[in-house]
């Protein structure tokens, strides 16, 4: 690839622990970056979206759908404020849930045809392999470049570091 083939994209990353709260109000501030240009890709990782027993068994719960819809609506609101002309300025291109951990990737609609090889995966790191702790990832190719976005919810406090490290060794 030569210099004239280079494309610049803006990726907005956000992560937060929602503490099992349902989507409410607005997360508009999360996407109102104060920049004149809207991000091309938005990646959101959430922890503790659902800590119920069902979330340990099911791959997806209602919480994933509720948060995905809520984030999509917040992105649309932010785009309207920035003067976006598209009716749907963002499209969700990938997401995955692992119990309480979620990651979603949204792209500007005009990039949708350029995005390829979207894949997702999850890793459970909790006690006895349960998904109360773990990681989620979405990967994709855009303009011949590969991206991997990872969200995780790991054991808290330094006393748990050895246990976490053992999970990977």
C-alpha cells in the first residue's frame, strides 16, 4: 500500500460497568466528543449487563438486545446533533455477550460495504469455567486493515491477579 492509498478513520472506544442497571436516560454524553466529525467506528464494552443465573447459561439475554438498541438510539441522537444527513447514520456490525460482559461495534452506514470478515468470540474465566468473569471480542477488516476489539470483566483487586494470570497459563 502506498501513501496515496492511506485512509484515516476515527474510532471512538468506550467502556463502563453498568452494575446490572437497565438502559435509561441518555448516554448521549458518551458519544458527544466535542469533535466536529462523527467517529467512523464506535466500540462499546459494558460489564455487568446481566448477572442472573440465566446469563451464565444463555449466550444472549434480553439485556444484550436492550443495551444494543439503547446505544444505537444514542448514536443516532449524537449524529443528528452533529448534522448527519442519513436517516440511520450508524449500523451495528457485530456484538457478543458472555454473561455480564458485552461488546458492540457500530459503523457509519457509508462504511458498511467496506467492512468484511466480522467475527466474534467469548472466553469464560470465572470459577469452574463460568462466565461471571471473562472477555468478549469482535474482529473485522476495514480497508484491508484488521482490527480486534476486546472487552473484559476480570477479578477485582490485586489479590486476584495471580488467579487471573493462571487462567491464561
